[in-house]
C-alpha cells in the first residue's frame, strides 16, 4: 500500500521539459486520459458527437472552453459524500468558444458566417455551449469515465433562468423587461474561475460577460447621458460597442433582442427594455450540484466585476467567513467579502445548500485591497460611509449600487491597480491567500504622459520591462507573478494584512536583477500564471498557465510548488531607471525540490481548472481551446489546424480540436505529486 499521507516537504517527480508537441506531456510515472470533451452527450438519448459541424442539441452536451471546476463526492448510494474517491460530480465552467470574426467556427460545418446578420441556427448553438455543466465521473476498476445517463448531469446555458439574490435583488438597477421586479435574469456568461463553499456548493465567476452585448450609437443620448452611461463605460461597453458574436442579429425574438443593451423603451425604471441587462451579469453565481433541478443564484453581495475564482478563509466556528476574489482586467482590483454571519460547523453538510448560501453570502461587507510599499496593506470597505465626498464621477444611490458598480467604488477609495488578478486560492493549513497576477501590458517604467491606462510599477506590481529578452515586442509585465497575503492575526475579518510575492514568472535565461527575480531554472520557468489550486491532500500549490509571451518556446503548462509563508524572503529594490526604483518583497527562492514543471499541454491551449478526489490519488484538469490559432478559412483542411488534440490522443470522432477534461493518476497508485 502507498503510505504517502500528509503534506509534502519535497516534490516526488522528475520535472518535465518545456515543449511544443501537440499532446499532453506529463511527469514519468503518471498517466493522463481524456474523459470529457466539448460536445460529449449528457443524456442517454443524446447522439454521439460527430465533431464535423453538423451536431445539434448542445443544451444536452458538454459545453466549450472547459475552465474552472470543483469536485463533489458521491457515496455508493448516490448521496453527497465528503470522502468518496471513486465517484463524484464535477461542476464545470464553459467559459467561451474558439472564434474568429464572430463565428465559433469549429461548431459549424463550413465554419459559419463571418458577417452580420448571424443565422439563428448558428447562434443557438453558440449560446448553448456557454455556461456551466455538471457531469458524473465514476471509476470502474482503475479506469475513470463520465456517466452519460447520470440523473445528476445538467447544463446551464447563457439563456437558463437564474435567480438574483443579495443586496441588489429587486433593485431598480436589475429591472428588465424579462424580470420587472429585478429578481431574475437569463444565463450565466464567460464563467472562468470557480470556488467551493464550506457548505458544499459550487461557485462560478462571470468574467468577460460585457463583450457579448452591443450598445448602439445614440444610446448615451437616449439615456439622457445619465449615470448609467458612466457605469457602462467603466464596464467596457462604450456607446457603439460591437458584440463578440453578433448574437443580437439572429432575429427579433426576445432571446436575441436581450443582447442589445440599450434604452429603447419609455418607462422610468427600465421594465420595458434591456437598458439594465448588463447589470444582471458579472457576479459570483452559486449552484447546488447535487440537485439537478435547482436554479443557480447570483450572489450580488460579492460585487460585480470580471470575476475569477472565489477562495474562502479557513472556516473557524464562531468566526466570520471571508471570500477573496480578483477582477481580471488590466489595472483592476483585489476584493474581499466578509459575511455578517459567523460560521457554524453544523452547516458543513446542510440539506438546503442554497439557503445556507443565502445565510453567509447575501449579507456582509465588501472590501477592496490597497497595498503599501512596506509590505503591509489595508482592506478598505466599499460603502456609502467610505466613498469620499470628493469623488464625483458617479453618484452611488445606495449600498446595492456600490455592489453592482464595485469597480467605480474601488476607484473612489483609491484601491491598488493590479496586474490582472486571475485565480486566488487559500493555503489549506496557513490560510494565507495566493493570487495569480497573470500579466499587464500597461505597466510601464515611463508611462506615456496623459495616458489613462499606463501605470508605473509599484511594490505589489513591481516589474515593467520591454520584454524577457530585452527587445520591444512585449511590454509591461508579460510574465506575471503570484502574490500572497496574510490577514492580520489570521482573522478573516481583519482590516490589514501583510504580503509578499511568492514567485515571479520569467524565462530562466532572463536577467535576474529586473526580470527573473525568483531565479527560476529551466525546470521551473513559466509565464502568465492563471489557474491556481491548492491540494488539500498534499498541500501542493498547482500553478497553471495561460500564456502568450513564452509560447515561442513552450506550450502552456502546469507546475507544482511547495511554498513557504508570507515574509520568509527578502526585500529587494528594483532599479528601473534613474528616476524610479521600486522596493518589493520576494518570498524565499524555490529550490529544485519545491518548484517544478509537472505537465505541458498540446498546442494553442491554456491549462485551467483542477480537482482532486479526497484521497489525492486522482486529479482532473482542463485543456482549454487547443488549436485556437487555427484560421477559419482552413476549416475544411484538418492538416492546417494548429492542433488536432484530443483526436490525436485517440479520443472521439473527427479531427477538430476540442476543449477537454483529462484525468491524471500515478501509476503506482500514490497521491499526485508525491
Ligand atoms: Fe478567463 Fe481571466 O481568465
Ligand atoms: Ca483564467
Ligand atoms: Ca488568462
Ligand atoms: Ca481562457
């Protein structure tokens, strides 16, 4: 029997070299198998996926662009379990779809239409492959497979009815023609990072939702240039903005018209049009994966932005819960929600998970992070009481308005603008919270005068360079870093914290004075960290990349790290120029035993999402958008696809590349990474 239990002090595998093969390459002694790909049928009566662009019925198939996911064990009788490691549900985000000029071309026989209007037959497929899926996974002998006819399987799409909850429920800002009382909306969109609550439900973060909506020219005037225009501009929908896929052009039916975020009606409160439709997106959305008929719920108390993951503080009986979150856009913020209600251990396995969600997530305070140059930081509450009277860009009506427009509230209190906060994750024993800051092309040593987007480096975002090799093709912080923070006294409700940088992404041959600050070797180097998940079994920090800066050398990858703690390293001064030097704090440098590359993915993919069975012996991860660089014009010639994965790994029909989940096991039956 394998006796490797407990947290690791040393990684137990040999590092995988960087590479550009069109396959999953992983550490020796491990096996990876494809188990769940775009289009796979989720009911007994759904046809097998032909993968040639003629498939339909996407509301009963796996969605596209598999992203974050969480694991929910099932006992042998099909009840919720916290220990079963041979059967369970995966709740998964289907973030987006591989497109070029409007069309999601791998879904359509001839690649689809690249001009407006889009045909409804194409749009209906594209809408349905977005959202969330729940799929049952089962081990038979030593082989894992998904269960096609499981009663737990379900799909949520961009049109499924979803409830609104929390402070903005029923608020004027949420009223639409679809929900005149502001309590519901349709769909969840661009679902990226995830979270799992201490009461056993699933959380999904809505990221780049705004791009699916249009805003016609003339809408500013139609709105009387009111404050909604300020909010729409702040959330990426300036007047005249085109939508990513043109779904609004597929017909006059309401399911298409809702993608036009415009004031067209005459009502005072927006109940006769979709002027407020965008306010129904951008939340953390909760689901009970064990109840296939339950509705998802948007928890507005946790703020509205380009959400990634939602990481909880370690639950302590009698203390409040914190939820840490990032807003993934250049120069956006890090947030923390603190529940009004103290944690009760009796809620760990409730009969009504969504009622428990309301108890902890609908009432609480929302904070934004401000980092100081001395290695400390503050959580600034976002409320009417803390918005300075000197802030006049937007007049917040009430607390709900602050949650719906949290970016504007963050601006008002002077939060620190970060290098694209992607996933965050909580260390399973220390409770310290790690954030991937994936990259930021707007970080500049000498920002252009008058630029509203370029920012000089600061202590928490300390790097800016021309590129890894000293040329000018990539500017800013192209490689990203992983920052971590420790709330004062280990308290979820603390208003101050200490922080440092766990590791800086860099190419191993880059300058160690300004770029490769963590002295990464060829077995450790990476760029643009994105997915970040701690194993509760081994304590390993799994780091996944979504990179565009080092992809001339390697496909995206996953690394394993055993980090130390905040403050275990050194202060370092970065001499950017004669006019600018920046102090930062760098964690203890990783060694060959504490950071190494575990896996490299196929071509043109991102590695994202990670779950483990409770015994730590089975891991699932997602390969997102292999072959996304393929040209739509080459749809008829598979030899021109930039990837043919996973068909070239023996999975499924057709040669079109598909986002897919793989299952990883250790050949000796041990825990992953040991
Ligand atoms: Fe969907 Fe920020 O990655
Ligand atoms: Ca991401
Ligand atoms: Ca990313
Ligand atoms: Ca992505």
